[in-house]
């Protein structure tokens, strides 16, 4: 990682950390804390959630810990495989629906033409 410094008093150059601070602020403002220990506990919970459970769009909907520990590529391959299988199944279902509709329409047409 490379440490990058932005201009002083210019948060727009540090978008990711500012977004993180906004997320923390939103969580902290939701509850009342009656001791510093409660606030500290809530902050630890949030950091654990943010790093281990929350998917981040900017890193292909993986968690930071998956990227850091290198398990994200396996998850992306699995997602891709599932997506391909789902698309194949949908195509088969749509073809069956169309085929059933076509056969039904053909049967109706044949029944109609035999009475004439």
C-alpha cells in the first residue's frame, strides 16, 4: 500500500476514508451511550462488520478481509460459475415455455381447422 496525502482541509481528495467516517458517524448517532466503554464496544463491532461482513462495491462486492487474505478470487470464480449455470437454466426454462405455448397454439389451430 502507498500512503497518499491530500490537500489540507480538502476532504474530496480522500473519498474512501471520508465515506468510512460518514458510515461510522451514522452508526454512532443511532444510539445513546452511557459510558465510554459502550461506545468503544459499538465501534469495535462496526469495524469488525465493515472489514469482515460488509460487501464493498469498489472491490467487486467482496469484503476487505477477503481481498486482504486472498480468498476473494475463489469467491468471484464461484459467483461466475453460479451465474453461468443460472443463465443456462433460465434459457432452458424460457425455451420450454415458448415450446409449450407454440404447441398449444398449434393444437388450437388444428382443432379449429378440422371443424371447418
